[in-house]
């Protein structure tokens, strides 16, 4: 789908404030001839963008304000099937804020959040993808200061463990059993 100037104006305004009312938006969104868009027209545009999967309005978090820590894991995989397996296993992990295929020495990059650096270390040792089949090489990069974007789309508070997808079962995990980890669904 290709966005026109009106769509881009709407997305820009919603980026600044996703809760902006339609009556406020219709004072800021212009047609090509500098005529203001009606709030009904804007609502139809937003619905179309949402229906096509281009736009999603949601609550995003400022992880810096929560004092959460982040790390990136770079993975060099044995083959593309192993890349797909990792993607399938970690797509819905509540700690993962970035999961993308990349080019170069590594095939995959994962951005991971934790309440502390200690939690991130436990993630690497017990839950992380670095322990999975098909990994030739990995590199861990701890983030010293998270800068941008200010807000990220992550569902830290789902209360739903995704352990059945990644294969790391909390009830079998030493860190979970000794009280050092509350599980991936309990931030």
C-alpha cells in the first residue's frame, strides 16, 4: 500500500499523540488544496490504515523511565530453517522488543529487555536463543543507555508465559525454581 500526503499527515499526528481526537485532527490535516479534512474523512482513513495492517494504535512504553535494561543478541545460524525456528520461538516473547533478519556475518538480531542486568544475564544462561540448536556463533551487546525511540511497542505485562514456544519451561528452570526469576510473563 502506498501512503498519500493525507495518510502521512494523519500518521504524523498520531505518532505525536495516538489519543488525539478526530475533531482536533481535522484542524491539522489538510487536503491537497489546503482545505481541512473532515473528522469523518479522517476516521475512514484511520480505519483503512488499520484494516490494511499499516497502522496500529497502542500503548507503548518508555523503558528508560522504568529503568529497564536492554541487550542485543546477534546470531549466526547454521541455515535458514534454524533462523525460522528461532523467529517462531521468540516472536511473542514478552522480553523481545526487536527480532529481525539481518545480512552479514549474523542472520538474526534480537533486542531483549529486563528489569536488571542480572535478569538479562539469567535470560542468556537459561532462556535465551544462544542455547538453541543451529547456532554457530552469537554476540551479546549490553545497552549502556537506551536513547531512541523513546517509546517502544512491547507487552511486558501480559501475564501470559510464552514458554511453550521457546521451549524453555519455567518449572524446569533453576533460576525460576530458586526464586531468581519470576518467569517471562511476570515483569
